[in-house]
């Protein structure tokens, strides 16, 4: 899982909230993360959402490749 995906999940409230230990020191409780992973693994996959995210990522990657080829 990409860091940006994890942070989006946390921001949306779909993943455990972090424990702030000071400036620039963000941590998650291992028990919270483990429980979240077990819960996530037990849910059925939402194939439509997965396909939509994959399609979006593929389009973004293609656009980036095309932009780098044209020098834009």
C-alpha cells in the first residue's frame, strides 16, 4: 500500500487515527493497525471500486509517461 493511500484512508476515517508524539512524530498503535487489517481482510472486495481505482491509476501513469516522452 502506498503511503499516500494510507494517509488518504486515515484522513477519510477508514483507517486508525494516529497517536501524535510531538512535532513530526506520528505513530499508530500496533493493536489498532492489526485490528484494522483483520477487519479489512474479512470484508468482501468491492470489485467496482477496485476497478475504478485501477483505471484511474492506469490513466494517470499513461498521462505521466506521455508527458515525459513529449518533454512537456
